[in-house]
C-alpha cells in the first residue's frame, strides 16, 4: 500500500487485465461485485459474450483505484478461480 507525503492512500495507475468468465458464472454479478465490494472504478474496454449466454465471456478491463483496492479486487477474482491475464503477460493485446 503506497502512502503519499500527506499520509493518504495513493492511487495506482490504471491496471489492465483480461478476464475469462466461464458460462457457469453468467448469472453471477462478478464485475458488479468487483466494483461494489472493492471500491474500484472498472472500465470495460472490450467484451465478448455469446448470445443467450452460450460459452465463456471474455472481458478486457481497466481497473482504477488504490493499490490495495486493486489487489483486493484481483484476490476476489482469483478466489473464483477465473483466468486472469495482465498486460505484462500478453504484450500487445
């Protein structure tokens, strides 16, 4: 957790991730909980979701918040055993 000279939490630069949400989770508010439970701002930069919720969903997300908020959000996604890639793993998306 980064603290600035005024002893307040510092905001991390936006973090880009790509997320695969299996069809089993299509009825679950995964992204909504990511936002509401962790205080994040989430920008959906791209998404693919099959019609009638057939198949997996793919989301290209930009997460904005403090370092702690972003880490907590990623921990939440990992707790669901979702596949997550960040910009360091994929190079030029």
